[in-house]
C-alpha cells in the first residue's frame, strides 16, 4: 500500500497480524485477522489514538486552495482506508466469531469507532478544506459533494450547542444499535416440541434437529429451523407458538431501544429545523423527500391490495376443503399463511420445497454460483486455504480472467452456529481504492441448510452473492466510493436483479454439473411449475413488504416522538387482512430499523423497480457474457462514482421505468 509521508501507517500491530497471515500462505493477500479477545481493546484504542493524531495534523495544515483537490482527497482516502482497516474486520468478527468474548470486545470497539467517526465529521477545519477545493473531474466532484453531505449531516455547520447535542445523539444511537443486534444474535432460547408437533416435517429435518433426554425436539431461531417448520409442520398450535416466540426473540428490551432511537432521530431532525427523520435522510437518496416515498407506497398499495385479498381467500377455501370444515367456520391465521401456501403449491403445481433440496445440494450450489458469476463477469474464483474463524468458512481469491491478476478476495460463512448473525447478509469488509493499490474483500454470511437448498434459499444465496460481486468487482479510485457505498435506495438493485439467475433454465441447468453425486436436472416441466409456484403469493409477499416500509416511514415521520413502536405496529398490522397476532412484538426484532435502513426500508421495493428494468437489458439471455461485461463496466465497477440513476440509464441506454415492477407485484408479469 502506498501512502504519503504524512500518512505513515499507525495501525502497525493490525497490519502485522494481517500480513503475517498472508505471508504464511505464500501470497500477499489481505486477510481478516483472527483477533483474540484480549488483543482487541488495545488494538482498538491504539489505532483510534493514532487516527486522532493524524486528524490533528491535518487540521494544522494551511488552508486548502482550489487547486489542491487531489492532495485533499488523497489525504481523506488514506484516512478512510486506515479507519476501514480497523472497522471492517472488527465488524465482521462481531457478527460471526464463535467466541462470545470476541463478539463482546468487538462490539465495544465498534462503539468507539462510531464516536471517532462523529468527531471526524464535526471537524470544522477539515470541512473547510473540502469546501475550498475545486474538483478536476466528475468523480472528484461527486466525492467532494458526498463528503460535504457527510459533514453537514453530522452537524458540522450547526451552532456549537446543537453540534454537541448531535454528537451525543449519534454516539448514543451507535450504542443502541449494537445492543439491539446483540439481544437478537445472542438469544439462544430453544423451544420444546413433541414428536407429534413435528408431524409433516421431512425426515432430514427431524434427523438433524436437536433433542432433549425425553425425545422432544429443541428448536431455536435460526432460519433452517424456523422457516421449514412454518411451511411444513401440520400442527397449527405449534406453528402459532413458534411464530409468536420468533416474533419476540428480540426480547421486550428491544422495544425500549427502538423507542429511544425513534425519539433521538426525531430530535436530530429538529436540530436541522426539519420536521422528521425521514425528511433528514431521504434528501440524500434517490427519492429526495418523504413525499416521493409516500406516493410510491400508495401506488404499490393500489397494485397489490386486491391480489393479496384474493390469495388469502383462496388459501382459506383450500384450507376448508382440505380439512373438510365449513367455510364459514374456517379462518386463515397469520401462522397459517406459509403452510397453506406450500400446500396449495404442492396441489396446483406439484412443487414441494423440501423435495427441491436434492436438486440444489449445498455443496453444489456454491461452486455453481461462482461458475455462473465467473462466466458472466469475466472472473475466476480460486479456493485458497487461509486461517478462518470457523472450520466451515471458505476463502477464495478473485482473479480477472483476462489479465490473470488477483483483484479481490471473498469469505463464505454459509452455515448456522450458535452466536452467529442469524440472517443472510454480505459485508464489504475492505473497499477497493485504485489510488492506493488496494484490493477489496467481501464476506458472505448465510445460514443455509447443509442438506440442500429449496428454491427460496437458493434465491437468498444468489441475492447475497450479488452484494458480494458489487463489492469485489468495484474498481473505484477512492475507497469512499467503493462497492455498495451507493444511495441506500439503490443498494439492493444489483442483488435483486441477480435473483433471476436462481429461477431461469439457462443458469439452473448448470447446477447439476457441480453435484458430487448424481442429482436431478431441472427440466422444462419442472421449471414451469417452479415459475408458477414462485409467482403464486405475490400479493401476500409484496403486501408484507409494503407493511414493513409503511411502518418504517410512520415511526420516522413528524409525529414519531409521540408514538410507541408496538402500538403503531399493532394498529398497522391489525388493519391488514390477516390482522395482528396478539402477544407478538415484531418491531423488537426488525433489525433493519437499527441497522442502517431507518426511513429506508422502502428502498427494497424502490430498488426492485430498477432491478427488474435492468434485467430487460439481457433480453432473456441471462448467460450472455457481453451484457454481463457491460453490466460489470457500467454498474458494478463504478461503485458510487456516479449517481445511481445515471449508471442505470447508461447501462439501459435509456431512462429507467417502473412497468416491469408493477407487472411483477400485481401478478401480470410472466417469466
């Protein structure tokens, strides 16, 4: 790594750990250091102390001049890299380390890192340096604007008293975010179910489930336990009990944390004389204001409401006919929805999600998506044995097929274990910077079933790998613009578009070639049934997304300080066709609201508008490497160097539109 003389490395211990691991493998590749709990506090404090000294040195420099753009932006790039070299590895270890002490000490470090970042972005002298420079090209111009936004949004221009209060709020929000996530991640509660309550579950599920000394089954909140149960367990009371426990596994404490966060965010908006937190954050996103979000959500509601009602009534009728109960006496409960959807898919389309696991063995699905990605985007993934935090974790070098140069690295942490992040996500652990000759590293974290994947789980794997590709195929000059550092309401679009590769014949038929033992191939008839099964339930699925997005905007609107999160949820879920389930506390485990998506959950559907439109560029030929190369060039490699809308227009060759999205959510799109 090249640095200016001003920015000699201050994280010596950190880099030594990293490089010792790399050298031991015979290659100069950046690796996530396997830090021990007792190393982290000293490493964290020493690194942050060194960074503070660097900031102090910068603040003493003479005022920047207009022509100093390259110098000032390079200084910032070096500083951001040094901060990321601490924060990136600490963040991933906080979520995946099997050692509870490591998770605890990394949490404390992340809180301190957040405080440092707030201090940094409240520096008036550094802010003045960026205001003084004159960018020399569009990339510099956008970077400078994004940096100024970051300073402004952290309160650098507020009067001293308000600025101090802003710091207090941001520091507290950082602490609350960590506590909220910990309460979910470290909840190791197990529910006890009798063998009779697991009737309907496949043999493979029963074989791997933990049991107590009485022969009862012990199930936790990992998705490989929960989701198949809700889809296949015949006992309605057992499903109800499991759903309520799952909805509440953030513990009542998280409702208090969410309320504190709502109040602090509302106060934060007031410091800027804005009516709501939603007004504060959307001004930096594609939508620009909450009114655009509200209009969009209203259009979604118009498109999905009748379809949701129709599907729920179909499920109720099907339940009545199957159980031979009078229709007038048959209710469809919320804990019935997934179960009866699967039953109707089996009856109508002969699709059994559990039976699909033999088509998508876990050990074949991973090399398959690596192959598909390599063929599309001109890269190769080479497995390398390196030190990892758990024996099942895999590491790959990413090599450009044309130049044969190593351009990135990826970690894959695929299977559930105690204390690990419980959902599926990708971490951009290390961003690229061509200016600093810095290659990226991304980490994929999932909780897949070791025995094989159903179509939903395969789709999840492909979705999250789309985020990984966004990180490792980024080729930006500055680390602040690397990978997924795009507008929040665009960040999901590349991954949502990639989901299509988990549903199409061109790509799916390749999977059988990666099976260690013979596994069946997807034929045209099965693919048609899978497509029909996927399409069924769109009204229910998108109506739920609409509810999440609407709830998020409601608890961050101009009345948020007067609302209680659970009361708002009870009212909003209660107004849906399936109603509110008494005793559930879903907002206490709605991690997006504390993990960066506050007043931003609408972005999942907003970005899907762009995802489905971008898909049209492939013209039905998903394995076309020419379009894949263009997509890598126009979208993935550019990171945040251009506004998202401009990148999409460049890739499409026209302005984007929402037709494909509204056809999808209203049930009119045919695959």
